[in-house]
């Protein structure tokens, strides 16, 4: 939710993203499909990078790999335990949620 608030400015978060989870008939929690689509599109991370990191002359990142490179240039290495998170990790279906959480924590 932190990245949604930064990306869309808290008051402009779309309704379908305000509560990113739903509970099914078996009482299991799942991520809503619009949230998954947004994570896989890299749009949210590109927006946050362009809004929060100083411009280094390369322009805003355009995809997940560029986001990881941007963070790396700023001295932030995105890792899941000791394994570096890759652009492929951020594009897997079903999503590898731990990879997105590692980017959020960076």
C-alpha cells in the first residue's frame, strides 16, 4: 500500500487498489487481479522512482529491469535473502510476491 500511496498521492489511489486483498469462500486471502496487473506492468515502481529519486540524467525508468538498475546506481541492491532480485523475478506469473516485497523494502 505504501507504493500505491506514493505513486498516486494518497488521496488519488484508485478505489480498486485501496484494499489490495480479498478473501475467498474458503477464508483464504488473495491479491486482487488489478493489483497483480499493476505490479507486473512495472508502472508503480517507475512512478515511485521518478517521484522520489533525484534525476541522474538517465530519465525515469521504463520497466522493472530499469528500476532495479536505478536502485543499484543509488547504492541499493535488491535481494531476497542473499539472492539478487532480477527483472525476470518481477515478471513471473504467478507473481513471486517476495521479490516485490524486497523492492518495496529497498
